[in-house]
C-alpha cells in the first residue's frame, strides 16, 4: 500500500475540481469530504500547540504542488494555450463566416472544410470555349463575377493548327502552323 502511495502521491488528494477547475462551482453542490491524513496531522499538530506548515496548507488547495515544478509549468502552459486557442477562434470566427458565404470552391473536393478558407472568395479564371463556324451563335457564360470585354479575345483558328482549343494568344502564335 505504501508503494502505491509513493508512486501516486496525489491519488487521495486530488479531487475533480482540482483536475478540472471549471467544475469548482459544483464543489458547493456536493458535501466536501476532507482528507483524513491531512485532518489527522492538523489535529495532532494542534494538540501539540504547533502551527501547520504553510506548504501543507498549499497542498490541500493544490495537490499538484507535490508533483514538482515541471508538471506544474506544463499545466500552466496548457492553460495558456487553451485560452489562446479560444481567443484566436473567437477572433477569426467572423472571417470564416464571411468566407463561407461565397462559392468559389463549390466544385472542389472537401468543400465542407474548404468553404471556410480564403480561397472560397473566388478569383479570376481563364475560360476557353470554341465552336465550329457552321454554328451561327456563340455565347459565353461567366460563372463567377462578370466578364471584362477588354480582356476577351475572339477569332477564327486555322484548321492547320494541331489543337483547335488554344486558350491564350501567345500559344497560338508560338505554334509552328500559326
């Protein structure tokens, strides 16, 4: 039994409100059962007219002190990182909501996650389409935003070109059969 107590020094000391400090208000709902060993030591010291050492009083309030500086600094760091993550989440929540109102990545896989990224705002894209001359009408549709006629190129491709769907003027003029 003493070996177990040596290996686990806070087994009988740590309560639920020490482990999860957010549950401290529930401490009043349940009757608090004092630690027997601590109470026995306190009563013996009181009968001997000696005061309880200050570090023993601290141990009842925070039993993790028994584990040393490293564990306590780890808990402090985790506590700080927890609140930092909460702060960053609250700060960026309006941005993610704004990003999700657009539909720039609707056709992409994993849209469920990607809709909250900056890429969902959309952007420019090149659209290339072609039709034979025998068809009398040709219409382009712009799926995102609007088309700028100054940047659009229209023309007739020669049948001598190896591809009939060049999307950029430089590709046409770089072809040997231009």
